[in-house]
């Protein structure tokens, strides 16, 4: 079982990693929100231990972004924020469980094993538009049956467009969906749409003046 720990307190991260590896887990660590989100998106983990207060991006934003992208990796939030509304927020944003610091390692293991025993989320459907297909589960994109290699941001923009097709997606919506809380301006969306057009054909992503973009067959 592969676990991701997203925790900015170095001592806590070391202790969790040491204990979990002793239990037979393979563990990776991210010290901030943006790196945690990137690893959780594409790392193929069985579960994520996610702190709430993180540099760069809160744990709430990380889990909310994952769920908006139909990523159903089990998430156990761990936090010193012990208010009932804090816990409710974590669960409402999409976390599977919430554990308040300080906690017993035995209880953490029990909560984690309970998450791992749950039935896996159904495999997401392949998104298609004409000869273009995107598989959210394998992160593979094909055009006329040939695999197209996309960078993670390119994949994110294309996935958002395909999920909305044939509707138009506003530039700011793409920015919020793909870049989240990162400090990026709307022009970055234009740049990545340009990258996609070079790889997929200019005609496949249409600019709707004053509204945004849409993918077309």
C-alpha cells in the first residue's frame, strides 16, 4: 500500500513516516499544499494523510480540488483545528475522515485501515469528443487511436474542457479548476490552450469570443 503524507511539520512527518513504514506501508511526503496536490493527482496512492494548515494551499483546497477532478483517493485529514465546524468543513469538502492532533498512532492506523477496507470508487468513464479520448484513470489521451503525450497542466485543461463539452468553459473557470490557489494569471490559460492546439490540432479547441473555450469534434 502506497501512502502520501502532506504535512509541513518536519518532526510530525518523520514520525508518521517511520511508524507507517514499520507497518509495511510505502510512504512519500510532501511538505506543502501545491506539491501535495500534484502528487495526489498523479502518484497512484492508496490513501492520503492530509494536514489542514499547509504552506501555499490549505488542505481544504487540496481535497476540494481532488474531488472536483473526480479523484476519489481516500483522504484522512489530520489537524490541530479541533472545532466541530473545522471537522465538518473537512468532511464537506470531500475528506473521508478527520483526526485531531495530538492523536494516538494506534488510532491513526485503525482509521487508515478502515479507509483502505472500503470499496474502491468506480473507475471514471473515458471522456471523448470525436476522435479524441481522455482516460481520467490512466491519464492517457489518444487522438485517432494514437497516444498523445501531455504535461499535467495540459491534461488538466483538456479534461476540464471535455467534461463540460459541448458547453463553453470560461477562462477563469479553467484557471480555478487547474491552477487552484496558485498565483497564476488568466494569460497562462491562453498559453496552455496554445500548447494543446499544437498537439491536437488548432481546430479541436474553439475560442468563443468573450466567453471562453470549448472542445469540438
